[in-house]
C-alpha cells in the first residue's frame, strides 16, 4: 500500500455521509444535541455562510466543516457547526480555531452556535475540549463536546449490532487506519463490512451509500478490488438482493473528483490571500489540470515556500504541464 500513489482519503467519504445522514450522525456522536432538535421542522446546510466567516481565519488546515441551521424543541433557531478533524497528528491550534470560528459565526449572525468536534485521528491522548485565557480578573473559557473515534475500538461488539450508518463508518475508519500496511487484512475487513451491510437489514439506498463509502475509504490494489467485486456479485445473487451490483461503480471516480475540487478550492483561497486576486485567477486554470492528489499536496507545500506570485505561477505551471 505504501508504494501506491493513491493514499487513504478520509475527508471526502465522511463529508458525503454527514450530509446524507445528518440526524443519524448527531444521534450516534452527540445524542444530547440530537434530542434537542425538532427534526419535524427540517434542517438546512449553510456551507456558503461558513465559508464567508472562515475565509480570512485560516488557523491551520480544516478537513470537514459543516454549518447546519436547525430548530430546537423549544422553537428557537440554532446554528450547529460540526467540525470533523481527520488526521493523525496533534494540532496545537485546534481548540483556538474552534473558538475563533464559533465567535465569528455568532458575531456575524447573532444566533446561538453549537460547536461539535469529531476527532478521527490516530492519537489516543489528543483530546482538545476547551480553549481560553485569564488575566487580571478577566477570564474566558470556551468548551465544546468532542467525540473520539478511537474510543469505539473497545466497543466493537456494539458497533457490529448497531443499525446506525455511522457504526459502519467508524468500523471502516478504524480498520482503514489499522491496515495501512496490510492489504490482505484490509481485504478481509472490507469484505466482512460489506457483507454486514446486508445482514443488518439496511434499506437498499443505505446499502448503496455505505458501499460507496467503504469502497472509497478502504482502497485496495486493482487485482484485489476485482476479486472483491466478483465475490460481492456472487453474494448478492445468493441473497437475491441486486443492490450494489446493479449500480455502476462510479462512486470512486465521483468521490475523487469531489475531493480534488475541494483541494483546488482551498488552494485558490490560500493563493488569493498570499498573492492577491490576479494571481489566483491565473492559477485557477492551471490547478484545474491537476488530476493527481499527490501533486496537489506537493503544491500545497510549494505555496508556503514561494516568495511571490511569479514564483508560485512558475511552479504550478510546471506541475500542470507534467500531468
């Protein structure tokens, strides 16, 4: 797996399922928040509003951020900001960033904001839950609920029995992290989780959605993917459930494109901030030619090293020509 150019991408699949199963997401990770919402009144994602607030507050790279407008059971309109941190290293500025975005949202819209963080990294001891300062009698403490994915490692039996889609999400995430260097073990767990989709009694649309999540997250070499696909087709024929095999396998290609678009969008925001609008406009068509995630990662590092817009444009032009 380490020799492949294609590395595990946790961001894109998490984001898609969070949007599709937002009530289930809160029910699993933050039941108190779920219980406080009047779901009969619906909910609305406000990503554009979140982008307006955070575009000039880049305190480290954000992975998945969602802003959702909901209505509390007492009839009050609330804004729920969900931040999912999907990475394997400690970030000293994480709690501060949670506070900055929380305050900026409240300051702009004067609406109650509920900040929730899911930590899906691989570091057990890293659990930022508050940020603040105190001086000369003035004190500020900002605390926010945190759910740690690693905590479910010791609750595997519970995950196996749960009907919530995010039980499968957690299983896949943990096993993807655990099998980075063992493709045979990853194959075994991917097949186990895929078969479990049928055994849990999920509806057809849920099986398809979770299949695409597992297929995107738990990547395998091409020959093992083909073997897995043959076994899955045989399993569906035996069960007389033509759920996944009747759907063209375009989920990975669509997910990859969505992930690339997100990376390009973030990079253009950073270019605009460093070198101005003119350089960002000239960068856009060049970045659109980049189709390899690893190349975009290299450009992210190059952006920090370039002294001016001309140097940056030279680098991105060279990378685009090499695609």
